[in-house]
């Protein structure tokens, strides 16, 4: 029995195939909204061509007015990750500003 040929890419090759930058592929891996990948070692990431094709096909659009994100992805828009409270130093998603900075800001806004 003959094994079907499977084509795999490392990150730079996969990025080139998808016409993206390698750093974009890394960011999508971190966010979890990129194509499926495998780890062949601690720092070796491998993408199967079939997974890249499926990921690209899922994002195919006919119009710019169509829904932007695939239903299975979590989009981070307009820096919304920065607006989420992450420590006691934030209130309602807004970073605390030191009193010195508040004085500087108020002086700058005064005409």
C-alpha cells in the first residue's frame, strides 16, 4: 500500500503559502485563531498543507460586507485585551493614573 504524500511546512514556508508574515502566524498561534499546527519539538512548529488549505477556505468571502470572523474564532478588536481588568491596579478596565500624572494631564487640557 502506498502512503499518500503529505506536504508539511515550517512557519516561514506556511506564512509564504498563506501570503502572511511569519510573525503573523506566530501571533495567530498565540491567540488561537490561526490554522491548525503540530509541534515536532519545543521550538519546531509544523503546518500540514491540508490544514492551511482548510483554514484559508473557511475564510473565503464574496463581499466585504460579509461577517468578518469565522464563528469558531475569538477576535481581539481595537485593543480590547487592554481594556480588560487584569490586576487590582485597574478599575473597570481603565488603568489607574498616578496623582502626579493626573495633575499633568489636567494642566495640559486647560486652555
